[in-house]
C-alpha cells in the first residue's frame, strides 16, 4: 500500500509494486493471525517514549497511542500542550507551534522510519494560525494504532500468507 499526500496512492493486491519504494523491506511478524499488530518504538527528537505493540490500520486516519506514552512523546516536542476539548473537538489532542523543528520517527527491527512533519499537522487552530493541532492523539488503550498519517511516510506491505507486515522507504 502506497499513500501519498498528492496523486499516486495505490492499493496493490497480490504483490508488491517495486516502483513505489526504494531499498530493503523490513518485515515484522504479527502478534496474531487476526490483527496487524507488530512490535516497534516511537521517538521524538531521538527520545523513545514507547516500545511495544503497534496496530497497523489503514482504516484509521490518525495515529493513536496510550495516554502516558503520547503525553511523553509530545513532551519531547518543543511548545506542545494538551488541547482543550472545546478547541479540538475531543480529548487527547495536543497543540504545537506550526513552525516546529523536531525529528519524529517510528522504529521497527532497528530500522528507523522518519515521519513527515507535514503529516503531523491535523489542522491549524481557527483563532491562532501559528498553532497547529497534532495528528497523534492520546487514548485509553495499551498499544499504538498507526493509521493513514503514518502510512504516508512508509510503503506498507500486508502479507496475510506469512502473517507479517513489511515497511520500506517510499520512492
């Protein structure tokens, strides 16, 4: 699966499209045959805030994580703060300066995949266009759920026969 912010996204069934990625594919075994849950870690500015299960879910738009882990992750992003429910339309959202400078990544099998900064921005606040709402949201759950925002930063392979997920750098 290749997701792009612009044209060119595709769902390639029954194989892999070598024109959509470059380099090696990193495969991870799934925890069960019924869910696309793999082991990985989350980092902001080189500081790990979580290591454990991550559900790869193409049906989810955002990225969700356990409350404590997400709070720690956002704590590594300069100028971030919890967003009041009335401003963000729900709990678990964070705001941050739109012109932020941070290194954001997800790591699988010792391979780090950088997260595109533009994909971290869900939207700008209506009253202050210099402050953005983040696409990584805290929930009461024990694993991270990586949706389309994450998948724009990687080429993703769902291999049901081998019960594994593969990631590669997009072309």
